C-alpha cells in the first residue's frame, strides 16, 4: 500500500502514522524526521535545512525532492509500500513526486487528509513532546504517557520539545502550510485519491476513521 498523509502542522500526521505503521506495516517516510536526523548529525544538508526550519520556512524543493527520491528508490519500498508524512508540501513537490513514482513503477493508493481548524493548532504544538529514544509523540493534555515520565512504546524516560513548536515559529509554519496546501489537495482530488478525516476528534476516533479507509 502506498499512501500520503496530509494535514497542517499539528493536525495529527505523526500520531496517525504511528497507528498506520503498527497495523499495516508500511515504511514511514517523514521528511521532517529526516531533516531532524540530518541536523542532529550536523551534515551539510542538516545545516542547510536548519536555517529554514528555525524560521518556520520550507526547505527548498530541490533538497527535499532529492532525499525523498533516494528513499523511495530503496528495496523495502517495493516490498512493503510507503506512507509519506509531510511531503509533498508544495505543488512543485507534488509534481516531482508524480514523476518519481512513474520512474520507480510505483502507484499511490490514497491520500489521507486530516482536517482541523488552524485555531487549535498552536495549542496542539505547544503541548507536544517526543520520546528521545523512539520518537513516539505525546501531548501534555490530550495524549500524555500512561505512566508519567515513561514512554508507553519503549519504556525510556527522556523526552524533548521541538524548538520550532514555540509559538513564535508556529505562526509562520501555519501561514506557509495553509498557503501551500490548497493546490496540493486540489491536485490529488482531481486524481480521485483524497480521503478526508476529521482531525478534531479524539485520537482513537481519528484512527478508527483511518482504519475504515485503509481496510
Ligand atoms: P503532525 O505530525 O501533523 O505535526 P502530531 O501527530 O505530532 O502532528 O500531533 C501534534 C500534537 O497534537 C501532539 O502532541 C499529539 O499528541 C497531539 N494530537 C494528535 N492528534 C490529536 C487529536 N486527535 N486530538 C488531540 N491531540 C492530538
Ligand atoms: P514536520 O516534522 O513535518 O513538522 O517538519 C518540520 C519542518 O521541516 C517544516 O516546518 C519544514 O521547515 C521542514 N520540512 C519538512 N517537510 C518538508 C517538505 N516536504 N518541504 C519543505 N520543508 C519541509
């Protein structure tokens, strides 16, 4: 199964990706995670990405398209499929992805679009925290760990908050993503691939709706 998951920052893409990967065994490809790994390793690409991410701007298309193309060409993608999370984020990236898929002989099955009112997203992002060991995502109020200070998934105890989840950066991230996402949704609607999901419901209810689509 080859899928895209779309939605504004904080809509719940990462949270639902965890659910999809666990239940459908596809390869999760998050461009945001790839950039954060490159930043942590202080590679040239990581340093370049950081200069954009810190300001809440998008990393240039050539760079982003390049890392996605390299990842999609790996053998496990043909075997188990993929779930692209946070890509495409511009219409140019959507067109680049169309070309890549043709070149690689891959076909998209669905685009899951998580819909939320932007007004609630600052709250979602400022309460987000992530397990440093396994990357599982939590929220201080809406989705805390079952045992305080212990990751439900891996049992480790160290968590972090993303610097770009600070309100000052979030505003620009939301503005940029709202502007860029409309033509992308339109593009995939024309192709008959978009499946809308109400992202303001409880996390489990959103997962049930996602499951109904994928089953
Ligand atoms: P994205 O990957 O789209 O940026 P995340 O999955 O990281 O979003 O979710 C952003 C924050 O909101 C996290 O703290 C997450 O725990 C929380 N969250 C995700 N889905 C919901 C939901 N349906 N209701 C309330 N909080 C949610
Ligand atoms: P995310 O983890 O998806 O919220 O992404 C974090 C940041 O990485 C974004 O705010 C962008 O700066 C950058 N980024 C992630 N995916 C893309 C993309 N497809 N195109 C451009 N920049 C991206």
